[in-house]
């Protein structure tokens, strides 16, 4: 009981700190199908739950919230899913057809997700797409005649401007993409490799980047300069533990969860702290 109480107290502290810092929750997903949420100011994240379906295909290649609060995820074969942010499960997780549908791009190149309002965008090799959230179908935007880019792992909107990370020679390259023509413009090199997550916190106007190995940092959208580099941790109560699986995606989740979601999270956190299940999770 003491460990459970300590864990719940720590989780409440995260939510309070998030609220007081005028920052929202950033959600992360990993190669084990796990979903986490936390305060990017502190770099402390809390395990929410695991999608057994996503674990089979080694995690969503990326996740993104739309303005209406819906959370979406892509799989390596180009299928689009809706995710319950309170437990990390795919909507209709146990059903026979639990994807929204296929994007039509099944070669594994479509790996990034972002939302502009309620419009969902995806990034691939030298192209960006809008996705139909009812069918999953992808529609290519323009034809890139500018500098070539291959979405390394994520894309994100900052005040209406679309940014993405692309594989570079010395760490991830940073681009803006014209949302009418699809043309990419190189901004700079981040100096960090495998930047698979981007999340823009609208509360404090900060763009965060995440590497597969668990580094978090802030990015200057004008120059691509990286600062405030830290290693994120997962709050395990009395014994904080580092994330052991590779991060695949990130998304800003607006603000502290609503009371209903908060109650569900507390229930899940209490059960997890008692069983210590996360400490025994395998590395994908």
C-alpha cells in the first residue's frame, strides 16, 4: 500500500506541476505498443497502458491528437487507428477489424503524423499527405520540387507552419513543408539522430523533439537549434525507472486530462504500482 500511495502521489504531482507550468501533457508511444503521458518541463512521464494489437506490429510509427481530442496512430503497413488516450488501447481493440482503414501506402514509408486542427497529416518519402479520418485514405499534397526529404519519424504544426525531421548525415535535418505544394525547405541540422517525435506545446509555445533512445530537447523553429537536452524518465513511484523501449512518436495532448480520464488513469496507475508490471517489460 505504501508503494501504491507513493506512486499515486507522484502522478498527482506531475499533473499539478503540468498545470502550474501552463504546459499540457505530451504523449509518447514506443516499440512495445506502450503509451505514456508527462510534463515536458520536468521530463517525467507516466505509463498509461499498452495496445496488444500495436505490440504485435512493434508499436505505432507515430501518434497525433486532433483538436477535437481524438488520438490517432499509424502502423508500419499504412493502416490508421484511433487510440483511447486513457488506456492506450486501439478503439475496438479486441474486434476483428479494429483499424479505421488503410492509407493506401503500404511500403513502410509513411511514418509521421500531425494534425492541423481536425485535419490529419502524414509524412513519407519526399511527400506529405492528408488522411481521411473516416476511411484512412491518404491524399498526396502537391509535388515536392524542392530539397528532398524523407520523414525520419515525425512532423508537427507550429502556428500553422508544418515542420518535419528528415534523415541527415550528422543527425536529423529540419525542414518546413509548404502545405499547398509539398515543397520542403531545409532549415538546419538538429545534431541529434533518430528524432522520431515532435510535439508543440501550445501552452508555453515550445517545440519539443524526442529521439528513439529517450532524449528530449527543445527546438528553435527558426533555426533548428537544439537546447535543454535531457533524458526522460518514467515515474515508477518509489523507484523511478527509465523507458526501456524505443520511442516512435509524440503528440501534444492539450491540457491535464478531464476528470473522467484522470480517474481512469489513477486506477491504472494504482494497479501498475502494485504489480510492478512495467519494471519487467521486455525491450522490443
